[in-house]
């Protein structure tokens, strides 16, 4: 029995800023793929909602929005967003390049709303499988994208190209990996869980000891937020480094986030790339905006003046082990710490822990694992070309673009917003060039009808 199966020109995995920038680029230029869609796990658009703290600011100029660096005349610029929201004049009066994250989130959501008909919200992509040519089983012609919604309903869709923009996965330190305790959360879930944990709205005023683990921007933001949001919380910042260090955002250093730097780093041998990444690491990792460091210092100082030192910073602290214990008020988390300088051990007890320990960028490995045989090696061993396309053997026809997981080859801007507009342009350009080369229809082996707007149909035998 022959069945018709819809073939997309491109499917995007995830609909964060990376694939959103791509959607904008497709919408604004001729030659974009006719049939494309995006699959997003969240029920609606959201940009790091768990960390949308009241006064947290962007760490990048608003001019590095989704489109300005590619086309400042686009209707999707941050400036046009301000104009349409009626806030352009007032924003100018702020004299700032750095909007709050809440406002930038609203901007991103405003852009995303223009693409609602292209996004399947509330579905998690679970696996990508190769689809081979009926007459030549060695040739991979398409990819089958499997997804599951919140009710457990499975779907699959066929595509000629994939744009993976899945973002990061919370990095959990080894000492916490085995702990199954609801009072240990990652910073990515901070705002969505901390209220309940601290007994918000339940009249909870009993003292709660909360540890924040980490020495970067998120750790510092969570620490200061805890001290302001909850009068009954004693917050402790536990960090391995000897001091909170400022992020280097000075102008010459900032040039590493220019798109031209991507060319430079990509053209280097592996060792030189690694050395460049190490040299500029303190632009993004384990560093904090200077004003926030000053706020924390002042907070601790003022406590000392008043003699009520409730909040603490424990530096040079390696966490050796963590276990759950029964305390006077219920379950507690017992942490064994070792001083990295003196070597002394100490034990600390907390009611809750926030792990501000960053993100891994390898979620795509598991997703693309079923392609390993067809690729001849695991995905993590495949090179990524300058145009962000996974290098594949000749018999593997689908194109796979990777966004946000190519820091090793494309530099520190890869996980950030800085190059989004230009990267979207490079990927779309590469896709257009590829489509012109391979504009033919291929038969697929099996399949079922999948719903999507636009697109071509192939007959499966
Ligand atoms: C708190 C915070 C603040 C930041 N602030 C800045 C800043 O000021 N400036 C800057 O340049 N960078 C900042 N960053 C870096 C950040 O990585 C980028 O801002 C941006 O989010 C990258 O976009 P993305 O689309 O690649 O990833 P993400 O924004 O993480 O989006 C990935 C999307 O994919 C979805 N997804 C993941 N897996 C699946 C799946 N299996 N199926 C379907 N959907 C899936 C996720 O739900 C998510 O919506 C910040 C990061 C954090 C955590």
C-alpha cells in the first residue's frame, strides 16, 4: 500500500533565540525553504524563564538582537519592538544599551508570536532516525524526527534538513548526581520552584538556610535575589574559586564576539582554538558583572557593621560529598566541604540548595545517536563545517546544522546571542546553496501523513 508522507525542507529542534533568528531570516529573504517548522518542548515561547529575575540585565547590547547585525531595517529589531510598544522615547531616556532580561524576553516573545503557525509547541524531540532510499539502502535521503507531547502522544515528521538549537542541559556536579531531593534545584528552575520551597504564601517564616553553589553570574544573581526576596532566608554562596571575578567586557576583548572572530578561530588548528578559548574564558564563564559583585560585597559589609551576619560567602570551597539527613525541622542537606587553600574539612547543613553550576552543551549527541551507523561514527566525532553543518559522508544527503554546541570550533560567541543574526544568515545561505544543488524528489520507504503547513509530498512504497 502506498502512503503519502510530507517532507519538510527543514525542521528546527527547539525554538529559542537561535532557531527564532533563523525563522526571521527565512521570513525576510527570498530562497528560504518552502516547508519548514520548529518543534519546541515548552508549551509557549520562553527564554530562560526560571532566571527572569526582576532587575537582571542583559549582558549584551540590545543592538545584538535577533536581526540588527544582519539587517538593521528589519521589522524585527529591538528598536522596532520598542516603537510598536510605545516605549522608544522612554527607552532612549534610560541611556542604556542593556535592557532588563524581562524586557528582552518580551521582545523575543513579540518576535516569536509572528511565527506561531510554524512552531509545534509542547513537543519534545526524542530521536532523529535516518531514512534510506528504497532502491539503495545505503543512501540516507531524509531524517525522521520523532517527538512526544506532554500527554505522551508520539509524532514523527520527515525532513531534508535539521537545525538543532536545543540550548544547554543543566550541569549537575558529581556530588549531587545521586541525590534525589526536591530541595536541591538547578538555577534554570529557580523562579519556578523557589517560592514553594521557601513556603511562600503559606505564612512560612521559620529560618531557612539556602546554599547557592557556583561562582558565576547566575550564582551571584540567585544569591542576591534570595537575600532580597525572602526575609527568612540565610543565604550562603559556596564557591570553589578564591574570589568573585568580574566579567571582562572591555572593548578590545569584546571584539571576540564579532562575527569575523568566528572566521579567525575556525581557521586555527585545534590547539590554537583551545588556547584562544582559554585566553578569553573570563568573558563568559565563572565571572560576574562588576556592579553585582559590588552589591554583594556591600551587603556582606553592611551585615558586619550591624553585627547580624546571616548571609555568607564561602570561597575556596570544594564540595566533597553531599547527603540527605534528618534534622530538627525535617530533611536537611549535609555538605562536606574542603578548603582549597588550607585543606581543612568542614560540614555545613542547609534546608535547600540552588546549583548555579552552568550547562552542558551535548544534548544533541543522544538525539542524533541513531545516525551513528549511517555516519560511520558517533556524532560527537564528526567535524562541523564553518557553515555549522555537520560533516557527513557522501551517501548521507540530509543536512544537519548545529547551533549553540560548536564553541570548541566556532568560539565563545557560539552559545550567546552575539552572532545569532549572522549565524542565521550563514545557515540559511548554506541551505539555499544546498537546495539548489539537490532539488530533486526522493522516494521514502515508509511513513504516515504528518500535518504541517506548506511542503512537498513524496510517495512511500
Ligand atoms: C539566565 C541566562 C541569561 C543569559 N543571558 C544572556 C545574555 O544576556 N546575553 C547573551 O548573549 N547570552 C545570554 N545567555 C546565553 C544563552 O545561551 C543565550 O541567550 C540563548 O538562550 C541561546 O539561544 P538558543 O536558542 O541556542 O538556546 P535556548 O535559549 O536554551 O533555547 C533552546 C530551546 O530548545 C528547547 N529544547 C531543548 N531540547 C528540546 C527538545 N528535545 N525538543 C524540543 N525542544 C527542545 C528548549 O525548551 C529551549 O526553548 C544567557 C543564558 C542564561 C541561562
